[in-house]
């Protein structure tokens, strides 16, 4: 890491220079104190700046950690400024002083910061806390023998001075304990940073202990050997802060395994404490404070052992459970399924009950992996597992046998009335599309059901699996919708011994082969932009002018001729191709609109959007970019949404539509009156137009109730300030009726068939010549003119 390496080299050079200066004796008297104080002020300020830069570079818990450390370093730097003032201005630094209070901010800030460092170990917080108590207690006993007891025995001029003298080594004990535990629990990408921080705190702790001991004996002077420890610690803090800035990256996945170091580490200082205690007379430890620490240490050791045993037992139970679970979906795996099936068959034999198996395999799952990648396939398997779980009871077992194959085991006294219902619910749950990575996918399963009843005592678990597999294979082979129940006829037609092998190796049916060939050709057509658009003109009923067009997708197939949307859009929806097709439609439609605008024909073009795309927050930006690339105004585009497609994600849809509306793009609800939405959508969504579905429009002459509904919808839309567009207008009588109802805009074969982009220009020019001369009855002129154009366009298309 370039930055860390440069800082480390600079720190090493500075450290060597400082050590040489200390031991060389080049400076004497007050000069030593002045240089020493200036060095520490500069190092303290620079270290605080480095830690602040580290806090700025990172995020989340790491930022909070470095902010706390920065506060500690600011306290240290302030303490150095006060100490320099005392030594250089007053000549005799007071003890205790405000500098000591500032210095003691550092261990507090560092303790908080180290506790906030991200942990990578699976060890529990309670066990970590007890480890900290053991380490702290052990280090305290060692410190008592080496430093604290001599300070305590030497006494002091005041109680405050005694407390401050003891505070330095005691705070260092706590800080080293927390640093060690943070290092043990650190995530891999923070190990280098904590190595430097822990080593820095070791040097500072040694220097603090020496300072406390010499101060108690009135023997400390600036520029001594112990200052080397503080310099080393401050320089290492700078290196750690720089390393943290270099380590900013995405966190890596890490196995949740407790390291060996975390097992033996707490006992290492405990062993050291025992060795030190054995070498000292018992009278050294005969104080209330040491007695309390010793008691806590024993309790912590016992508590840690109890927790270790408890965690090990829990770990064994977790490992045993995970061994029986599918790692992707969390469902039962083959081993758990086999065990439960054997138990169920044994109970069936004993109690003369029934056992049922439902096996389902996802059709066309491989195509999802090929089109969207394996992560999308994994997400689909998870969603499929969730749907299956939502259809069964708590007593049933759902397992993933591997790949895209699932199985449900049903075993209870109410089997006969529930097995078929559960299987049917599972099959019906796949009628709704899956939304994977913004794509709407229709994935349906082949479902097989087999039951072993009390009248078949010789039936084994293996027999039941083969029967269910045979039924599922038959469903897949014939593409039978719903559930295929195992029967004896299926057994004769499909050998149960070879059902799985046949399913894996048999040639695809002609229908499957044709569908896959068409899908491959469709992918090529999308990639090479072979799909084309036709444009259905829309007319104002009052003025007779053409006021816009609707883009309709077509596929000029090299063998089958011109394919309508109904012949290939199901493949688009089922196989995650809606986004590239929609992008193709938008770009092609806007290219046509650009040509019209350049010819001074300003017609907005309407395109249909699918529900998953409407929940994509990036859609408005893509559309705005497409408009800007062609220098077209937002009014050149209208987005049409089908009302029954909005139900899935109302919040996301509303947000996207609001963004489009604010950009100036018009929004229309297509096929209004036949979906599953409510009239509240007219209030909840930012809509400009309502398009009456053709299935309503064609009935207004023959069904009075439909006519009443259409009239009411038009009146309601006008009250809400919306424009009403009627689709599928096929004759003059319907058009006249719509005029009476107050409809604004119409489209349909009576006015014009879908046209090419060039034909739209011709029709617009023709209307510019004819519409101004129309009489008071606009429909009479429309009927003659547009009827003639309809016949000519029909031959052209």
C-alpha cells in the first residue's frame, strides 16, 4: 500500500533520529526539555490530524471508531501543549495538573474506538466480556507487583496525586485488554490496522508505567529513555490511521469460525499472573483491592468455562441442523427428507395410515440461469421455496432435493382430504410471476402427487418416491397444467425404475423444441434490432385531428411472417427479456418521433410499460437520457400502464411515475375497466389519460349497463381533469355514441389501421389538408377520409 509504506518509512526515519538524539547527549539542560516538548506537541497534533483523516475516509462503525480515537488524540495533543507550557514557562510542572486530565482523555477515546471496530469472530459478547475481565485482572495483578504496589507504598503528597499516579497504569491495563480483544475479534481487512494500534498502545503503556513510577519518586525529567515509548506509539498511530484509509473497500465474506488464538489468549496473562504471584510474598497481595480483583478473576474464569461449554453444545446442535438443511434455501435437504420419509412410512405401517409425496420441478429453469445468470437463478429458487412453504402446514416437510427439484412430505390422519388441496395450492401459487432483477418471469412447475394408503402394506419409501417422480415426469412430458396424480396407467406408460433417467436424458417434445428455437430466434432479433413498430393513430373526436399515436411492436419473422405481440410477448415475459424489448421500443419510437418533429409534425408517441420496469428507480433517468440524445421534449412521449399490473409494488410505481410526470412525460392507464385495480388508482397515481378497454367499448351499443359504466367513467375522468381515450372503435355508430358520452380521443380500425412511421407522416399531411374544410359534423368527414385511408393502408401493411 503506497501511502502506508511511505508513512511507515518516514516514521521509521523520524524514530531512529529521535533515539539517536536521546542517547547521544547532543543537547543539555533546558534545551533538551524544549526540544522534547516541541517534538511531542508536533507529534500529538499530527497524529490527531491523521486519525481525523482516517475518520473522514471510512463509513459506518469504522467512522465512529476513528472519531472516538481522534477525540482521544486531541486530548493527548492538548495535554502536550499544557505540559510544554508548564515546563518552559513555569519551569516546574505541577502534579497533578490539567495536563493529566487531558492525557487521560486518550485511553477513554481509544477504548471506545476499539470497541467499535468491526468484529469478524463468531464469539459471543458475553464470552468476550469475560475474556476481558480475565485479561484485565491478570494484567492488574502483574502491574500491582511490578508498578502499582511500589507506587502505593511510596505514598504521595495528596490523595489526588495518588489517584492520578495509579490512573495511568490502570487505564493502560484496561486499554491493552480491549486492544487485545479487538485484535482477536477483528475482521480480516482490519487486522493490519489493529496490529499497528495494539503495538502503539503497548509502547505507550510501557512509557506511562515508567512515568508513573518515576513521578512517584520525583525522578522524571523530559528527554529521558521512557520518551522513546511515547514517540514510537504516536508514530505507529499515524501508520495505523493511514493503513485504515488504504483499506477502504467492500467487506469480504468471512467464515464465522472462532480462531485458536481466542481460545488460549485469555489464559496467557493468567499464567503470567500466576508465575509473578508465586515469586512474591503473600503480604504483597493482602489489600482489599487486590482481594476483590482476585475474587472477580476466579468468577470470570469459571463463568468463561461455563459459557465455552454452552457455546460448544449450541455449535454442535447448529452444525447438526445445518447438515440437514439446504444451504441455499434453508429447506430440508435430501438427508433430512429421507429420514422423515422413513419415519413416516414406519408410522404408516404401524398405525395403518397414509403418506403422500408431492414432487415438483421448475420448467425452463435453465433458461433463467442462461439469460440472467446464476445469482438470479438462486434468487428464483429461494422465492419458489417461499411460495411452497406458504402453501403447506407446519407439520409438512418441504425439501429441496437438488437443482430445481422440490418435494413435500405429507403425513397425518387428515391426509386424504388435504393432500390434493395442498398440491393444487402449490401449483396455483406459481400462476403469479416472479420479479427477479427487475424482470417479470412466469415460471411454472410440473407437479406430481403420489399417495401410499393403508391398503398397500408392502409399499416402501422407495416405491412412493418412484411413483411421485413418475407422476411429475408425466406432467412435464405432457405439460399438464395443475397436478398430475399417480395412477397405475402412468406406471405402465412410464417405467418408475427409469423415470428420473428418462426425464434427464429423453429428447424434448416437438413443442418444447419449437418453443426453444423460437426463443433463440427472438434473442437474436432483439440483439440485432429486428423487431419493428407500427403506430396506431389517435384522433380528437371534436376536431378530427390526429393528436398522437400508440407504438405497437411487431416481429417480421423470416419463416412465419409478421408476428403479432400475442405470438411472442409471452416468451418475452417468461424469460426475462422485457427490459431489452422495452428499451428497443422506446428508442425506436423516439427515433420515429424525431423524424416527425423534423417534418414539423409534433405527435406524441405512447409506449406500454410492464409492471416490474415501473418499479425500477433508474427508469426515469434512462428515458430522460433517450429524449435528450434526440433533443426531443418530454411531451413527445406518453407512458401507458396496464391497471392490473400496478398492484405488485404501488409505492415504487408511484415514485417512478411521479419522476416521469415531473419531467413532463404524460402517463396513461391502459385497458381501464377490465383489470383488478380500483377507482382509487385514479387518485393515487399521477395520471393524465384513461384509456377505455376495447372489450368495454365494443359493447356500448348492445349492453345498456356497459354503456352506463362507460359514460360514468368518462364523467368521472373529466371531473378529475383527465383525458379519456377509447380503444377499438370499429364503426361509426360506436364513434357517434362516444361523442354523445363526451369522450375526447379515439383509436381503432374505423379511423385507421396501424401504420409505419412514413405512413403516419402522409396521414398527418392529408389531415392538414382535409380537416380545416370539415363541416359541423366532424364524424362525417372523418368517416369518408379515414375509411379510404384504412383500405389503402391495409394493402400496404
